[in-house]
């Protein structure tokens, strides 16, 4: 595989094609059946139109007999590089407030006459007629403790709302899904070492330690928590990690926190 220092979506896809060739170049229909992934999704992954999801990469590489952990580590590095470049090159533009269209004078006159004729209640009815509330958005039914990578709706609109580099080569991230109304945390080690790792990541509501969703994994480079669904709007969610390598304990503090509004 290509080194991460010169990586790109195109190189990533090219190496996926090489892995496919090295394993007999199976046709997409057979791969789709073995992977349980749509033919179009696999085709896009091989063509390099966009970086495929982690689930697609993990499943595809496993079916093709590749080094799953090495590919996932590379995918994580490339995703961070893409998102960082996007933030650096495309700063958010100021949003111009949208003004409501002016109502014709005759509309205001009719509403005023209704208010005078019907009193306060009539004014309330007129206001309701003039401004119909928008339909309320509904969230996908998930609960705290669900695996985010087993929830397609959560993956589809996942946004990294916070991140921080810790202890030189560790990345702590907080992801949020509007569709699922839930957050989860992830810790990634980028120095290529995983043997002897004992990595821990926790996602919790600020000032509520009992809400913590914690996962510990051995000999890995990436570990993520289950979903945490806040009990109320406008809550602060934090992610913190720790690593044990032999007798050394590395605290990946301070935590990375986000607001759920």
C-alpha cells in the first residue's frame, strides 16, 4: 500500500484495485454478495470518486484477504487529512440573514379588521393562519449503548464536531448524528504501533459520570464507543481516552467536549 505521507482518495482506490487483482479480480456481483454491500457502493470505492465508509473498507478488505487493521489505520489518517484540508481551505462564509417578504398593505388591513371584529381570539386565529408551524423533525430510533457503525442512519450524516491531538500521535474525536440524535467518541493511534496497546475511550454527559459509555480494546489502533443519546437538548457531551502500553499509562486528557444544540 502507498505510504500515508502521499496518500489521496485516488491512491487509496488504486490500491484497492490492486488488492482485488491480487485475489483473482472477482467480479463486482460476486464481491457484492460476499460483502453484503451494494454493487454501486463497491464500484465507487474502486473508482475513487470519494472515500468509502469505514464499514465498506473493513468488509471489502476482509473478503479480499488484506490486512484489515492496516487499511483501517490508513483510512482514518486519510479521512482526518481530508477533513482538516477542507476546514483550512474553505472557511465558513458569513450567513446572510434571510428577510421575510413584505406583505401587501391590503393583507395587513384585512388582518387588522379581523382582529378588531373578533377581539383577542380573532387576532390569535389570524396569527396562526399567517404563520403555520413547520413539521417537526423526527429522529431515527436508537438508544444509548447501540453500536454507531451498525446504524446506517447514524453513519450517513455523521459529523465530527470536535477533535484534539493528544500525546503526539493520538487523535480524540467526537461524532454527532442529527438523524440519530446521538454522539459517540473515537480514539486513533497514528504511529503505526498497536501490539501491546490497551486503548480506552469514554463518551459521557458533562458532570454526569454515570452516563459514561466506555470501551477498552487490546492490540488496536482505533477504538470507538457506543452511542450516547442525551436525555435533554442543549447538553454538553465529552470524550476522553487513555492508553496503556506495557507499564506506561498515557492519559489523553483534557477531554474533547461539544454542545448538542
